[in-house]
C-alpha cells in the first residue's frame, strides 16, 4: 500500500471548514463524527436532550432526516463513511481528541486540587486511548501523522508512563517490553559514549559505588515507602504480592529519560526553538533523580546507571567517527532530532550552558565527604533530601502541562469550548448551523461539562 500524501493533513483541512451549505451526506458525516466521539450515552447525539430545539427533538418535524444512532448501539463511523480521505479525517480528529483528553486526565490524577472523581475518568480515558490507537494503526498503517499529532501522541505516552508508573495497573508495560526498552536504552548510551574518555562517571570515584552499594534490603523498603508517601501513593506490603515500586516490573525514571529527550526535541523541532536554561535544569534534575531512584529504591550498584542517565549532549561528526572506530553502531545518533536539539544555532558545537549545568548535577552524586564515616549510600540519601522527589514531580508536571497547552487544541475540543480556531463564536455557531448540529450548550452538557 502506498503512503498517504502529506501535502495537507486532516487537521489542516478541518481547522477552517467552509461556510457554504452542506450536502445531506456531509451533514450526516459530521453528525457521526460527534456521536462517535461522545459515545452512545451522548444525549445530544441521540436527540434526547432537553436543551435541543423542538425541531431537533422531533425529527419527524424536520424536512429531511438526520443520521442517528440506534439506542442500543455505539456509532460506527466505518460503516457510514465510504470515502477513504473522509475516514482518515474522522479517525484523525477522534485520535487527537482522545489523546488530549487522556493527557488532561493523567495530569488531573497527580493534581491534589483536581483528583475528585478523576480515577474513574482516568481509567476510561486510558482504555479509550489504547483501543482507538490500535484501531487507527490497523486502519491507516502507512499514515505519517503531522507534527502536532505526533507530538501529542508522544506526550501522551510519556505522561501516561510517568504518572502511572508507581503502581501496577493496565498501563504497566509487559516484562518483555520493559526488557527490550532497557536493552535499547543501554545501547543508545553506549553509542553516545563511544569511548572511555566520554563516560560521564569518569569524574567520579567509581570504587565507592561498587564498595558501598547496593544498600540493604531493609533500607530499600524504607526508601520505597518514603517516596510513595511523599507522592501521596498508598503504601505497599513489601512481603506480599502487591509490592511493585522498585521492582524490575516497574518503569523507572531512567527508563523514561530517552522518551523525555525525544519529546523535548520534537517540540523544539516543531517550533524551531532553542534550549532554555530552565529546560536544561529540568532535564538534568530528571537525570539526577533517575540515578537517586536507581540506587536508593531499585538497589543498583556501580556506575552504569550514572553513565546511562547522563549520556546526553551534542555529538559532532568527529565524535561519530570515533564511535564507529570503536565498533559501536552510530546510526541512531547521526543527525537525529535529539542530537540537533543540543547543537548550537550558529556553530557545529554543543549548545552553550548544557555541559556546565550537566556537570554541576553530575558532581552532586558524589559530594565532598565532609563527614568521613558517611558511606556512599548515606551521601546519596543526603542528596535526595536536598532534592525532594515531590518537588521534582511538580516541576516536571508543570512543564508537561505547559507543553500540552502550547499546542493547538483538537478540533473537537474547540467545539466543546464553543469556538473554532480562526473563527469568532458567531462564525462557529453559523458553521455548526450549516452542519445541522444545533445548540452548542447541549453539546457541552452532554459531555458532562
């Protein structure tokens, strides 16, 4: 099957719809889009809402029938939409909408001010997102999403794994997938390092991380309970089957570092923006927290975790040549978005400030031994106290929320808000009237807002 053309994305075609009269089939298609998105309980879609105009509550009074769903059936856009382009547009709009809503539900699940009733909404949104993404991939296997949908999908993946990683739940990746991810991440780090002189841990005393670590199991259990308490997660019973956080089945922060970098790089590439000092600080704190978690919660030892977490920065062509000379596959680090993100705008060199900030965080993993009798585990505990995990989570979630809000909202979210991008509220109402949609207030209320 040949690839779909990328000259004009479904988002672009739907963002500013024409104001002219619609044919009967076009009106039916638009009704089906909204019905499919809101589900079979949508009172507006089924004509049962008290908010509807009398003509809309009684379809027999209308000059032409509208497409409606059976009371006991969920809308099926695939049996109604025969045109391939229209089917892709519909699927694209729904996927964008579902991804956005699931992102918001994940953020709400970690926000104490928004947690009322969020658990049920989160489970529903996560299940819907997973199901519809599978449907979309099956129906459009060769489609390449536009930059905005790609970024939103990447954000959805990261924010789901980050916010749901502390407990075992349906979003927990299978063991084999986690093993494959970790193997891939370690290979990426080896490719970036290339030679011994580029190892981040070279500035540290590696003997201490072998001699004093791993820490005792009792201390690990205490540290796990401490982290869960600080993040308002119910405690686990470490002696029974529900013990999860800190085990090999749990997604760790170090597992998420590469996805965070790809997400940030995709955002920068879409906007043509540069790295800011605030982002550098946040990225380095993620790397630091990943190391602290690996040693104090997961029970790691040695410096492999440090080398994997801090192996980020710009690689020049000369660095890549050195990597190849050491028989390391450099294909994945050549000219990709992440490498470009760390490149200076004017010169073929690393962005100013990154090396210095990264080094300052790296050195915090082995502070001066002011108290000689303190071992490495105790010193790492002091660093964790100086960098509270709950404060870090709040900063990272603030960044993710800002990233989400900086993107153009999905068309269906714009409709819920009563105004399409590029139109006034009145123009939006006029457009909906031509599509025979009716009262926006009904649309909003039927979605539980």
